[in-house]
């Protein structure tokens, strides 16, 4: 009887233990299912409590809660990042619109709405743009990835020039096209005004480079002739030669000035060089004659070092003369208020057979951070400078298949080298 009773107890215990075990497993499975279902629906607010089911289940539920918390934090960070990106897109002054293969609009920022002059515009399809701005809609649809177009659109009484650029990409296998539209009319107007102002400065700068030497030389010739006429003696051979050289220099400089002014008046590039055989000794003589009054006024000697045999180059005499006049003028300005100023003009031949002219001064030199910018158009360190002289000089030398370079040492001077 006692044995049967023990068997009944054991059987009852096993049944209860099995039932509890199955309930425990079923509850764990249901909780695991709930956890996975919450992850599937991005619900990270669910919390699990182990109750009195033991350390093992407490550890499992604690892990569930930790995972939920981590996903919740990641989701919050993603939302913050998304909002940050949205604010950046809205803050841009470049219009942006993005749509998929079917033309459904997924992104449209405020700058694009301003272009349409419809701040509250809610475009669902790209084709909706046709009702507002047909030209812009066609440009958006026809612009290919990596392509850039400039189009003109009219808004009531306003004309806009838009730079349109397209990018295509795929996200999770889905095609998107991103279009940026930037109004460049204001920038073009500002650059045009700035260009006109700089052009006026350039014209004044370049004209004065030639007019001042011509005026000075004319005054000198006038003085020579006036003194000779007051004398009862006939004009000496030296006086006649000085007059001839002066008039020759004025004639050549005047021709160069007319041609150079015509270049800017027509707003075209420097005219193609008219190549001719040019004697460097004759060129240097004209330069000395033109710049002598300015050099004497500044009390700066011009030392010339020419090779013994005559050197000839194939060049446009007026353009090359303009280059060297600019360089000499810059040297004179650099030597202002310098002790013992001096300018040296050297001519020589390189081992490769190229002809070079080097103009050196013993001025203060050019700083290293400015040396690589002096040939950039409109860069200048002078309060009244235009920043075009050296740029034009280098352009002229390139047209001659030559080069213009500069070497300078602070406190020792600057040397410009022209190579043909």
C-alpha cells in the first residue's frame, strides 16, 4: 500500500513538473516571439519582467530589455541624424528635388520652392511642375547624370538663369534621381560689374604705361629742338640722331598702344602675334629711349649686358616691347625709396639654344606666399594696381611659345626671366 502511494506521489510530481516545464517553455517561446515581433515592427518600448521564474529567465529578459534599449537609442540617433540632414537640405540656398523612376517626388527643399515662387508647393509627381514651370520640368527630366546645363526661365517679370545638375543613385535596389538648381543670375551680374570695373582699371593702367613715356619723350624732344632753334648753329649730328631715335620710339610705342587698346575695346584676346625677325639690341635701344626720362626722374641706372654677337629672335615687336616695358615699370616701382637702386637687363643663350632676357632689380623682393600668385589675373599687392600686367605678359609669352618666370629673395631683389 505504501509503495503504491509513493508511486502515485511520484507520478503526480512528474505530471506537475512536466506541466510546469511545458508552461515555462511555452511562456519563454511566447515572450521570445513577442520580442522578435516588436523588433519587426520597430517597437522598442516593450519591457520584459522575469518575475519569479529563476535566474536563467531573468538573465534572458534582461538581455531582451538591453537589446530593446540599444535599438531605441539607435533609432533615436537615426531620427536626430535624419532631422539634421533635413535641416541642412532646407538651409541650402540651392534648390534640390529628388524623385524615383516613376516620377514620384521624395525630396523637395525650400530653395526649390522659392525658385518656383510657391513656398507652400507640395509636388507629388515631377510632371506636376509642368503646370508651374514647363521649361524647368523638361530640363529636369532631360538632364542626364553628371551633366550640367544652364537654362533661362521667366518668373512673371523676372528672368532667372539656373545651373541644373543631375545625379543618379540606387538605394536598396530602388532608383533615384537628384537634381540641384542654383540661381546664378545674381552672381553673373556681380561678376559682370566687377569685370567692367577691372577692365576700366586695366585700360587706364596699360594706356598710362605707354602714354607717360611718350609724353616724357615728347617733352624732351621739344626741349632739344627749342634749344637748337635758339642757337645760331645748325643741328648737330648727335642732336639729329637723338631726335630720330626719340621719334622712332614714339612711333613704335604709339602703334603698340593703338593695337593694345583695340584689343580691350573689342573685348577679345590679345591679337595673334605678327612674327618678324627682331634685333634685341635695337629693341633694347628703344626701351632705353622710352624709359630714360622715367629712369632719370627716379634716379635709377639701367645697366644693359648684351652678348657680343648680335642676337635675333622671331617675335611680335610691339607685344614683346609691351612685356619688357611692364617689367621695367614694375622694377622702377619696386625700387622706390630704396638705397642705391639699380636695374640690370641681361641677354643670353641657354645651353639648349634658347634666347633669354633677364631683368633684375635690387629691391626688397617678393614674399614667398605672394610669389606664386603674381601671375594670377587681377592679383596685385599695389593699392592702385590692376593685377593684369604680369598676367598679360605671361599670356603674350605663351603666344610666342616662350615663358615668363620670376625668382625673388627678400632683401636681395627680384629677377624676371623671359625665354624664347
